[in-house]
C-alpha cells in the first residue's frame, strides 16, 4: 500500500506588551513538527530478511510526523540597578510519537510464525513547568543570574524501541503515562561573576537538580521479579540528587600595548561530589560490577595561562 501524502501547517505567534514602565508581559504559542528519521521509515523493509530472522524490526513509510503544541506565558520586571527578574510558565503536548509495535502476520511466508515489529505512531507525552530567574547582566563587584525551575515530563514511551524491547523481555505494554527519563523536577542554578582585589575576577557556577527517574525492578535473571507481587512500572524510582560547583579565578595582565596574558586557576567539582549518573534495576550505582563511570567527573583543577598576540 503506498504511503499517504502528508502536509503540516505550523503557526507560531508571540505577543508582548508593557504592564508598567518597568514590567513586560509575554505570550508565545506554536505548533511544531518533527519528521521521522529515514531509519524509521525505510529500514528492514525486505521481507526476506524478516522471514530469515535477520531482522525483526521494519520501518514504516507511512509514519506521521510528531506534533507538539506548546505555549508559554511570562512576566519580566526591571528592579533597577541593572537587576531584572522574570517568571515563566510553559506547557507542551506532543502527539504521534514514534514507538514499535509487534504484529503476528497473517501471511506466514513473510515473517514465519514469529511475527515482526514495526515503527508506529502511538504514544504521546506532555511536559509543563515554571522558571524563576533573577539576573544582573553588568555591574561592578557582582553580576550573573540565579534561577529555579520546576518541571514535569510524562508520557507512554521513553524511546523509539520501547515496545519491541518490552515484548522481548516479556513485560506488559504501558497503558498509562509514567515519568519519562528526563523528568527532572527541581533545578537550581547560580552563574555569578565577582570582581576581586588586584583586578582579579572569579566565576562561580553552581548547579543542583533532583534525581532523575529509573526503573527499580530487582530480578535475578533480568525478567522475573524477586518479589512476585511487584508490578512492572517504568521509572518508578529516582536516583539521588546532583550537586556541582565550579570556580574559576583569573587575572589579566597587559603586556605593552597589543599583548595580553591571562593567568587562571580553574577547579571543576570543587567539593568532589559523587554525583550519580546511572543505576541498575536493583538500585546499585554502577551495576553489579560497580562501574566507576556511573559517577560524574571527580574534582579536577587546572592552573594555566593564555596569551593573545
């Protein structure tokens, strides 16, 4: 069957107006589309490869593009002394996301007795949140920004091959929204610059975010739960929070009229925090072998200079 002709209209509109002589109100709305990769459209279409067991996943030339409806409202206020604050709320609703679905063929000459999986448009996702920001773009002694964001991201599919993987592992398909892997609820960030004595400067970046979700499903063989009463639910637990502080101190010297020399000390993760990047289904950081890459980069300090000619 030939693929259908598809077209999209993606209107976008933004409106802003002053509330007072120091404050502005903003509204943005848009419809966005993301076209499928060619792999999702055309890979594995050879029926012989499927029947021979070379591949069990085939593309779908009739896939629809993912559609996202997004809107945002925000208010910005000028406090004076080059200090500006803003608060924003956003909402995103995505349809026709790509996942895989397993089919049992009616024509066994195509795929034998085992069926095949095909990319389909099924899942949907939604995200919303708000952000508070206060910043000073320029000024003596102190400049930079402080921000806090609260977000939520839920949906029916975490990645394109989820349906196939769950079918192979023997897990039930998810029929209700769950927390997606990038559902990071709380994020705080400080990006500050300080003027120090002797014409030196210091840049401090602090980032904190609450733990991202992971699927807690302890199992000896990877398929059967240690607790038979435990129901499989993706991303049902969260990893520990992350905390990172970077500091860079520098001093610029001018050599003659056209040359400069910058001396600096750059320290990353100055408090040597053991930030967890991933855990296994049993909740063990780094898995059974305690893989050290499951932690973020430890403290690292670089001392150096840079010159411009």
